[in-house]
C-alpha cells in the first residue's frame, strides 16, 4: 500500500510543477517554499552552477536503491541520470553544469547491496562506493577514483578544479581532495573517527565537515569494530572547519547529538547545518545557523520531523533542503526550495 501510493503520486516521468507550501510557525528565514518531489525517498539535492537545476538521489520504494536524478528548480523535468545499477550517492554538478560526479557500487555488481545490520543499533552502511563522472544527462560514464571500501561524499571546489571526498582508503573515515580526473590525492584529516560530509566555502579557502572524534577506548573499540563490518554509528557528530589544505582544523559546535550536513552561507562567516541536539534520542532534525566561532546558534526550521541537507543557490537567494514535511506517508522525504529571507 505504501509503495503503490508513492509511485502513483509521482514517478520520474510524471514530475510536474512545484507545489507552494507555507512555512511552519517560527520559520522566519523562509518565504515561498516549493515542494519539488512527491513520494519515495529523496535527499541530498544540490544546485547546478547556473541555479536552474538540482541533482539529487531518489529511491522509489522499500527495497530499492538510491539513483541519481536531475530536476528543474520549478519541479518540472525530473529524469534519472544514473544507469540504475547498484546504489548511488552524493551527486554534484561541475564543469559549468555540463558534467556530474557521484559515487556508485556498480563496479561491485548490478544488484542493490544488502543494507547494514540494524541489530547493533542505528548504523549507516559504508558500501563499496567508487567515484564516477558522467555528462549531466548520464552519458559518458567514467570511474575516476576507487579503492577497496568506501569512496563517497564528493563535492567540488568553487573553481571546479578540486574534488573533496570521504574515503576509508587508509583504514579510517578521512577527508581527501583530488583533481577532477582523480589524480593528486591529498589527505586532509588524521583523527580516529568519522570525518566526512565536506563542502568548500564559496571563496574556496575553507572546508566545513562533520566529525565524530572519539573520547574513550570503549568508543574507539566500538567504532573500529563497526568499521571492520563496513558500518558506522552516526549518533555523535559535531561540525568542524579547516583550511582548504587541511591546516587549522577547529571545532565549531559542541552540542551533543548528531550534527551533520553543514554548508556555508554566502557570507562565508556562518554555517547552516542539521541537528537533533535538542533531543538526540529522536529523529526530529532541524536546520540551525552558527557562526564560525560557534556563537550565534539560531534555529531555522521548526517542523516536528526531519529537515536536512541544506544548500544555498549560487546567487544566495534560495535554499534547497530535504524534509519529511507534507509527506503522504510517515517517513517520506521530499525536496523543497525556499526563498531565503536574511534577518
């Protein structure tokens, strides 16, 4: 019943104009919210350089794997751009919007990989992703980087010359950069624990990321035991920043809970991110702002379920994010774009 309801509401060939939604009480940074997707699980939507399109990942029902889609910012023209094999994640435009980069398990087989074992609590699977690039319509698919294990979370520098990504290539979850052809790989982080989800600042001088740096031998042992099974427990993460070359790494938040999906505001002095620090035992994630020095924590969303994966449009006037709001079924995640009202 749930699957048929999702597919009936919107399939990739039936996407249409966006639907205008009202902000929740207290969402003063938002105006003119538009819902772009309807049904399934949709997340990690990121703007093209000209601001007219978004790339995002979508799974259409239980048991299906995320694939990459492109959609116009008015909600029209949704089309799948990955080839439907394996699982994909973390799509991003580059080369002026002519090409995309994303990670896929297709080299490991056509089938959707098995999900992680949740008997050990809430964990994320570290699938055998490699980094691929293609034309923005999905043609000319090439693998540009891969090691045994997890190579994912790739995003681009503003000048389009460097990819920043997360990898287990050295036995831990660390952040690296490389050229867009996969050459000149440089490691930026060195702490035991999960360093990932990196994005460049708009001027290319800094990188913001999430990190779970472990404070006890027991935490390290749990982390490494899960890592050996290609899993990670994401329940404790904070926001960090560093220079683009990996120097001057510094912690921004100290909130507790899971703080992730950070992105710089256009002024490069503030960060927007998703957090459940107000109640780490629940799935109610909201978007918050924070200054680079950790001051000025300000709530952006007030919806009672999940809001995450924020990104500003190239002109800084719009924010795209994923949310459970207005879902046809519980847990449904869709893509929304809002006009940003600076306060």
